[in-house]
C-alpha cells in the first residue's frame, strides 16, 4: 500500500482537503500526520524537529508530488475503527487550527520521541517558539496531553478515589 493513501483517508475523515499553495494548510498536514504518528499510528512518515515543529520531508514531497489526490481526497482505503476514533479525537481536540497543532505536535515530539520530562519539553518548546504566548503554549500542551496521553484504568481508578469524597459531599449537599 502506498503510504499517502492512508494519510488521505485520515484527511478525508477530518474533512481536510489541503490546498498545497497555502502555508497554513501544509503546516496543518504536517502536524496532523506527526500527531497521528505520535499516537502510535504508523503512517510511514518519520518526523524530525524544525523551527515550526515536527516535519516530515517525505510527506512534503508526497504533498507536492500528489497534489490532486490530497486536494480531492482520492483514496479507496478505509480506516479501521481505532483509526477512525483517533481521527475523531484529533479533530475534536485540535480542529484544523495551525497554532495548537504546531505547539501540541512539538510538545509531543519532545515528550514522546525525545523522552524529555514535561518540564524539559516545555523549556525546549519555549526556546524553539518564543513567538507564542504563554496562553497559546498552555492550550497546545493541554490538547497534546488530551490526545496523546490517554489515562490507563489505574489512572482512572486513582482519580475516582481522589474525587470520590468530593462527589459524595456534593450529592449530600443536593439532598439537604
């Protein structure tokens, strides 16, 4: 299978018909693919860090070489249910907004692929992207965490124990 077909299937699921002449569209395409790769979906496009975040030269080549396929979302490939779920999560969490995608993909790159702890990833992100505000960075990191770091059953149980007392107190207040 040609790797671009799967990417086009994801773009179709997201409703993203790229206009290769638009910088923001190319940036969005790069960050969508890198975030999916970070989530563990092998699309065959390795990403490296650049000034605008994770970037895949082979993806850039394919975007230019197969412009019409990407613009028209031409593929007969269907995504598996787990892949559709990842696409829906990606669309719900990030939308097709370049800034949160860029920040989220960069933070994910540092934490997942570079194995930096969250504080070091934040420092590196701020050094690479001093032109973004604290608010934009916090939002992008929050979205990356929501998309990439899914809670385990143990995490959910621990959270339930921590919040259980407050939930019970809240219910008692309503009963009064």
